[in-house]
C-alpha cells in the first residue's frame, strides 16, 4: 500500500495486487464495502461503472456480493454509441457479468439510451436521468469506478478531443477508436463521493506514471481531470504489471 500525493488538489492511494485474480477480488470488495456504507445511511446508492475488458472479472465477483442490489442504481461512466445488444456495448457487458445471476441481477441498470436517433439525444437524455437520480449539476454519484487507457484517457475523455474540456454539463459526447461515445464529464466524475481507478497490464505502466506525476498536464492525460471535490482520496487498484514503473 503506497500513499502518493501528486500536488495539492488530488490525493491518490495506490494499492498493488499480486495477481489478476487478486486485483479483481480486492476491487470487488472495495466497491461492495462502499456500497454497503452508503446503504447504511441512505435508501439508495448510485454508482457509475467503467466499461471495457479489465473490470469483467471484478463485476462477476461484485455481483456475488450479498448486498440489497434492488436499492442500487447502476450507471455507466461512458458508452459506445452502438445497439444495446452489440458485443461492444458496456451495458451488455454489465448484464453478462455483474447482473448475470442472483443477487447482482436485482441491481437497477440505467443504460445510455442508444436506441435514440443520435448521440446528442442520448447524451441529453442521460443528463436528465442523472439529474433525476443524483441532483442538479454537478450530479453527485456515490461511487465511480474508472479505467485508465494507455493514452491517459478515462471514461471517454480522450486526449486531443473536446470532451475533456467540457465543464458546463454532466454528460458530453466523445469519440474513441472510431466510435461516437456518450461520457460523463470531468466535473461529474469529480463530484462523486468516492472515486476508484482500476488499472491492469504492462501497457498501462506509462499512463499510471503520468497520472501520479504532479507535473503531468491533463491535456495529455485527461484522467488527471478527475479531482474529487470532497476530502477523500482517489483509490487506485493496480496489478504488479501496471505498477512496475511506480517507485515504492
């Protein structure tokens, strides 16, 4: 466990797991603990989860946690503009992992409405949903799980695009790897009560170094734009391969 404080605004805590299986277990346990604490204080919990390949094992384990899942609203940090049954749909991935069986199948999933006519309409509708569930701008989610791209992006806030610079709304449009995307904005991610990054693989060594570097520019590494407005630190759960470039 390595405390790291890059700069005065964001504090990070890096926890390194010995294996991929242990990383999934630790992340599922951390998320379950956060959800449990929220539900001990309030009627419902709102969480936003990352897409992609890395968190699949985590979500399978998380869905096995005996939580009151019918009181958990599950949102997406971002979504590709594809039909809900497309293999690259993050919503489909969550249905096939977190919600594949009881008790996780009782969670209330709120997918990005990719059945609408355009990504612009989808983003507007998702912003309305966030306002209903989490309050006015910026909406306050209880827990956000984020990934980290090898280029330093998180959610669909890709370097060199306009999405990272959007500050006046909760949801925006992004584009990555040739696909339009709907993404939560940096202010929305930063407003969350708890932010967790999940980072895995040797391809993430440089990106993780840059995220933890107090001199690194958010223009090159948009993940640095996630700066919680609460006093809580950002938890980074990584495997040994991803953390190989970080000094103990």
